[in-house]
């Protein structure tokens, strides 16, 4: 518990405002004699200070604090806790649930991000073909994105309902309980060929794929709007030139649209990676317990369970820090590998 | 000729793909709305019911008449001294006597609704008339009704379709959740039930208050900081800006636990402070508005400076009015984020009075059980404010998103 008083002394908020008041009074006293650069310095800091104070209080110090308490043994509000160094991380490395959550999250990212970008590109290209009713189509594709995930997850849960769900009627699979089927889809697909896959290689469970489909439905509209804006910023001369060279529709998309759209796709890939890695709401609403055999447990959900169900703040913080490192590593990797293939227009 | 034919086909193909996609995208919304006006029996069918009884105008007319008899044409009700008459047609009404009852809520000690209601069943030429009369002093908002019809009576049809039909020995058991609904009371029955099943008005208040405060505070802080970054040269600017950029790297999950501990130490858990204060500064908002301020011509500010304007008045008199589109974009984003958030309010609130609409809905999903009509009604209510807002400010939504993507 030693860490808390140390940290808490920083937080009577008036401590932020008291020096500010002092500076203001001084400034008011000698405003007339101040050179231009001092006035700029004064007002610059006055304007930045509230936002900076907020960032320091709620983002920057807490991040460091998370790192700090991850080094303690079972830090919570009850009882003593002591410094144990990297022990939480050591436990984490051997925690099967953590690896389960990580591989689930990996599959989630690997599915939703590319599918979201490809579908989004297809729809955006079609919408960009000077069609009628553009506004209507765009609205329909966009509405899921502004719909609250909680409500959307409730609707999809109803669609996936084993007895009365719409999907089972549509596919004529009565009684199939989508959200409680823990078998991996790759494993299921390869089973008829006599290949038995286990664990990670069996792929995401049917339940998790159902959640992924719902997620793609939810954020597709965002991708479409961004890609449409990207498409509209491609100068038409390129297409005219390609037409003169006798390029067909497909060739135009392949050799003009795709490369010139790559900065936008790259942006979406990064944003998608970071966002997908933190997936929580739809999983929590559709499978509150993390599914059968934890088949839909994600890293964010595991963190929530550890921190706020089991009140093990240290372990949850170690999880959070690890998550940050993984996202950071993946983003850097993505930058290194993908960005080479991005064509920035001169 | 063949090239124009090919053009036509390709156009058709484009529309076909787009429409197919749009159907898939829009279907969950349709399904939510359709289920929200279904009775439990309609919702729980193996084959989906595309048009529930409650959206058919023929039934609205009957519902309005029954509502007018019991109370009001729109919201129905059952006032003292009023009688409601429901016709049920049957092939052979003389074959047997129907029975009728006002169902009591399960485990109720006493039920004034059934005790003060007199039920009479009269035989008429083509069937029966069920007449309910309120002999008590109380006004009821709804009056449920169950009627048993002998199976020997053959085919039957009630003027207001029953919400459930079940077979019970020699009888058909017809159930109405409300025999005097009125037009809206009929159509929005599930909405009204859901609204009273949980304190949704409080949930909405908490959500709107939280989101509005976040927007107002966020706008103030972001405008000031963005202006400083864009238009004032002050020592340390680059360093602070770099610090802000660096915070974008931190995923929100890292902050959950330390911020929770901090709020606990401040005794702010389960208060509005916990919902609002941690979200007041937004790097996204600062970046967005900074771009706006950077795009304004420098001459404007030089001229103001020569005229003796201070930075304070430059910000609020010149830069602020010109950045209104950016402010709206940021405002919409901040509101949307606050209104749709689940994880953070779930963590920092405990009491039902402090639940936002998303947390309330999440709790309701657990409590509503198998009443999918009410659940979908509650979901519809939860997303309605944002959808309405979208139709009013469509352009800002779309442009705002597009702007967030182009750097």
C-alpha cells in the first residue's frame, strides 16, 4: 500500500490551480511592460495548462502508476501488498488463460481487420461510381457504426438465438447455439479431411466468429466513409490516363485505385489493429462469462475479470502493460512491413 | 450497341451488390424494430413473423376504439365506471360457454385489477361480446384479459388479435396483455413495459448529462490547447505537444485500473465526477482543432495583434467563431463516445441511480430473460437519440468521420 499515499498527495486539484492564480496576479500587475515573447509564453501556458493538467492526471501519471503497481503482489484496497518485482509478469507468461485470451484476440484482429478493409473498399468503390441514391446507401451502411454496441450486441444475440433466432431459420440449422459452440472453425472445416487440429490452430470458435461478424457489421460504415473520402481525393486524370492506355475497370482498380488508396488503407489497418485489440463490449454483452471453455475470452475482458471481478489490480496492471507492449510491437511491425507498400502521392 | 448493353449490365450489377449489402446491413435494425412490437408468442416462433399484428393498421383502429372506451384513444387505460367491449366471432357460438378472467400477477397477494373488474360474456348472433366494467375507484393503465373458448365452437376470430393463443383441454385459451390499449398503448406496449420495468428515464438523464458535460468541458480545454499549439510560440511548446502525441500510444485499458484507484481515493466512485472528469481532455479533439486553427490565414492574427488584441481575445473573437465546423465535429465525436461507452461507466458506477443508458441496458439484458419484445424495445430506445441526431446532422457526422481519417 506504500504506493498509494505517495501518489494521492499529487491530487488535491487546487494544487494545479493555485500556482496558476499566482501567475495571473503577477501578470496583471506588470502586463503593460511585458515584451511580446513573454506575453506569448504566458498565454501559451495558460491555454495549454488545463488540458495538460488533465492529461497528466488521467493519462500520463496513471500509465506510470499502472507500471508501478504491476510490480506489487496482489495490490488492492484490502491488506498489505509488497514489492515482488516482475513476478506478476512471470506468472502471466505461464497463465493458460492469458494465452487463450491472447490467441483469441489475435484471431479477432486477423479476421476483422482485413475483412473490414476489403469489404469496405469494395463498397466504397461501388459507391464512388456516381450512383443514384448515394446518400441512402451511405446512411444504411453507416448507421451500425453510430449504434451503441450494447444495443447492437443484444440484437445480434437475438438473431443468433438457438431456438427462435433468425439465422437458424435462414440457414435451416434449428437448435444450433452459435454463441455456445466452442469448436474452432478451422478445425471444423478440416475435420472431414481427417485432419484434427487442437488449441490455437483449430482457429477461433464458432461463437467467436459470430461475434466477429457482428463486429464487422458494426464498424464497416466507418471504413466505408473513410475510404470513400480517400477515393474522392484521387485525381480523375489518373483514370483518364489509364483509360487512354486501354485499361479496363478491373485494371483501373488494381493499378490506380488500390495503390493510391493505400495510405488510407494503411491508416485503417493501424486504427483497426489498435481498436480490435481492445475489443470488449460486444464480447461482454453476448457472452458475459467469456463463453464456453473461455472460447471468447479476449485480453480486455480477461483484464476486466482480473481487475474488477477478482480485485487483483496488480495482475490486471501487468496484463495491461503487456497488452500495451504487444500493441506497440504489432504497430511497429505493421509500419515496417506494410508501409513500404504504401504509395504516397507526390 | 453492345458497349451500351455492357454498361447497363455493369450498372445493374453495381446496384445489385450494393442493395444486397444494404439489406444485410439494415436487417438487424428491421429485426430489432419488428421484434420490439411483437408479443412473446409472436417473437418465439421457429419461422420468423415478418409483419407482427401490432403494426397492422386494421388492428390500430380496434385498439384505438377499445382504448377510447376504457380511457383515452391514444394510450388507453381503464378508468372507473368505464366498460370495454371486445367482440369475438365464432362459427358456432351456441356450442359452449366461454369463460373469462383477469389474470393476476404471479405471487400477488391481492390484485385490485381483477377484484374491481366485472366481466360479462353475452352471446350475440355471430359470437360473443366480452364486456369488462371497472367497478372500483382506481384507474388502471393496462387491463390484461384471458378468455377460454370451447373448441366445439369451431373457427373463431377476435377483433383485436390475442397476444397468445394456447390449447388447454377442451378450450382455446386467448390472452391479451391489454384489453384497452389505445393506439399507442397497443403499438408501443413493449416500450411502455420496458420503460416501467427499469428506471430508464434516470438512465437517459445520466447519459445525457455525462455526455453533455464531457462535450462542453472537452470543447473548452481542447480549444484553448489547440489554439496555443497552433498560433502561439511559447517555450516548451514542442515538448508538450510531443507528450500529447505520446499519450495516443497508450491503450485505454492501461488506464482503467490506475484511474479507478485514483477515483476511489478521491471518493468519486459512483458519482458524476467519475463519469465525466477523466474524459475532459482529448488528444483527438486537440489535434482536430489545431488543424483548423492552422488552416486560418496568419494575416488575420497579425492584424489583430497590431490592433492590440490579446491572445485571449484573439482566441475567442477570431479563431473560435471560424472553427465552428471543427467544434461541431469534435462535439459529435465526444458525445457519441460518451453516450455509447460501456466499459468505463460499468466500472465506476455501482448504484442503479448512476447507471448510464448502456449500463442500464446491459443490466436489463440480464434481467429481461426471454422477453425479447421488451429487450428489443429497450435497445431501440437506447439507440434512438443518436439515430435521430444523425438524421439532423448527417453531414457533420459523415464529414467528421472522413476528416478524422485524413491527416
